[in-house]
C-alpha cells in the first residue's frame, strides 16, 4: 500500500467515571464515498448517491479495513482480505472504492470526522463553561483508554504518524470551536483575549504524547495535568497580552 495514503486512527466517545461508552467503530456515521455504477465499457461509470443499504455496506468495509490494518499493517493490506472480513465480493467493493488508496483515504477521513463529530455531540448541549471543559477532558481520557492507536503505531508506524499529523491540525481548529464558551468566559474574567490556538495546540499535543509515551503510573491524573498545563498557558497568554 502506498505510504502516501491518508492515515487512520480511533474515534472514541467520551465516558463518565461511572459508565464508559464504547468507542464508535467504523459503522458509526461513516464518510460516504460515491457509489460507482459500472459503465458498459467496464470503466468508471456514472456516480450515484448511496442509499441506506449502500451506507451499511460502506460501514462494513470501513470497519473491516480497520481490522485488517491492525492485523497486517498498512503496508500489507489487501483488498481481498478486506472483502473477506467485510463479507462482500470484490465487485461490491469496487462499486464504492476505486482502489486501495481510495479506500484508505476514505477510511482516514471517516475516523477523523467520527472523532470530532462525537466530541461535538458531547459538548454541544453543555452551556456551563467549566462543565464543558470537564466534558472535553472526559472525552479525551476515554479516547486514550479505548484507542487502538498504540497498536496501529506498532504495526504501521508511518501510517499512524501520518494520521496523527492530520488529526493534530484538525483538532486545533475543532477544539477552538468546541471550547468557544470556555474561552469567552476566561477572556471576560481575565480581561484579556487568550491565545486560543496555542492552548488547543498544547491540549492535542499532550494527548498525542500520551499515545507515543504513555504515563507509567496510569492516566487518572490526566485531567489534573491538563488543567495545570492550561493554567500555565493562560498565565503566559495573559502576560504577553498585557505587555
């Protein structure tokens, strides 16, 4: 498989301390590749919008892709293996994906979008700034607990690192949106406008560092450590703004 192909990772849902939610798999709200209707000459035909049955098939293929990559590594993934795990024929596969690269690109995009859409659903209904910040920590903590990113890093390091680069940049933007009311509250209380991009960058960097170099004593101090990090960043942003 080409190493230039887009990357993948896990997209969990957050959980409370009393009841954990399962990480959403590839069957949850999948990215919808365009179904390809075969042309009479055997080439790529007209594109049609997938129906519900098509979406279920796509979800099964994406879920199978994750299992095959985690078993075999990204460099050795085969379309035949994906078809066997998904329980579909090669003809069915090619109705939705033009190639191995097309499959992996769609899969990577699906995992990133699933991660961020799940986060948005968790935070969107919370109007209290402190509660929303804590909900973000719970979501990220659950991600680190249930994620299979470390396994991916072992079997497909180049693939995993490429995914981390993509989700890193996505998260800086998405976290600013999700924490908007939190930043507004801090700005009002401190009387300055904080560097929101920097704070969100440090949060996602911390999460990725936990995947690459996990804390030996466990992650139960994760929220405390991130809050200390935020405190330092807020003080730094305040000092720079007031100069």
